[in-house]
C-alpha cells in the first residue's frame, strides 16, 4: 500500500526500503529513533490558534499569528503567554487568564490537532521494520497521553519523556538522555527528529545526531543546525533512513 503525500510522489514503504536496502556507505546505522511531538509529528498550531480565538473572539485584530506560531518553537506555555500579551490582558489577572486559556485549549481544542501528512504512516513502518521508537517532548504528560491515546499512537513508543519527567527540560540533554536510557540505546546509535532550536540544541548537548523537520515551528533555518539531514516531506526522511540502515533481515 502506498501513502500519497504529494502529487506524483508516493510514500516509500518503510518495510521495503529498510529491509531490502543495503547501505553501501554504512557510516551511520541508527537503532533507535526519538521524536519530538509538536511541530514534528503533530501540527498543533491550528488547534492552539483556535483556542486563543475562542478565549477572546474580539481580539483577533490584535494578534500576530506568525509571531505566535514561531514562538511555539519555545513551547506551548511561552506561546500562550505571548498570545495573552498581544491581547493586552491585565497583568494582574495574568495567572487567571493563563489558566482559563489553558483549560479552553485542553477541553475544547486539544484533540483537534492533526498529524503532519505522512507522519502516522512513518511511525507504523518504522515500528514494523524493527526500530525502537521514543518520544521526547516539552509537552506535559497529561495532554501528551491524551493526544497519543486519541491518535492510537501510544503503542509506537517504547519510551516517552515529557515535561517534568526530568529536573531540566529540553534543550538540556537530560530528557533525551533519559529517553535513550529507557530504550537501552547509546547516543551514537540514535537519531533525534525535531523542528526547533530547542530540539537541535538538546540533540547537540546529548551528542545525538539530529534530523530537522522543516515543516515545523522554527523561526530561521539555521535554528536547526547542526543537523545530519533536513526534510519537508516524510517520504524524504523514509528515503534517508533506508539509505543509512543496513538490512534487518535477509529475504
């Protein structure tokens, strides 16, 4: 079965490209692949934007959506705080407004987030091909679990590390190193796939090779350096992994 991502460009079936393809220049052979969530696998910006508009429908003209989207590279909390600032909310009620906005998002809009095209097929094929997959996110555990359950993705990830699971959040190395520990994987045998300067810095701090999703929430392309590969469509990442992974089985 093929998963159409782009007119004239089918999704390359991972079980074929990985199991059948030998890497002639086998310089890197990842055993585990760890993903960020927001901006990497899930496009959560539309749901967050909808929550902000629902919170203050009359404030649309005061919002700068592009600035809010870019701020997502720092996390959901900073993005919501910037939205409240753009709406000129009373600083004395900032904590109350933040709590109310967060509740509106979580109760009404959280599960309207959609996977980036091809990401779900990618997870399925990577898992089928024998990779150990992990999730390393600065999203809180409760909403992460709700999203994964809603999407049916929980089974894909052998390890999940969320905000608060370590003393330090990304870009500190701790969350990624904890994910690797849960996967029983060394930094040299892993890839970390993300979309922001937070993710790129986290990977560099943990000495893990970084793959950059260009369709996420970074502000500038150089925010994603250093990276070993950058992609826009998930079939591009499928190709690259297939070329850098020796056959798992012979058939």
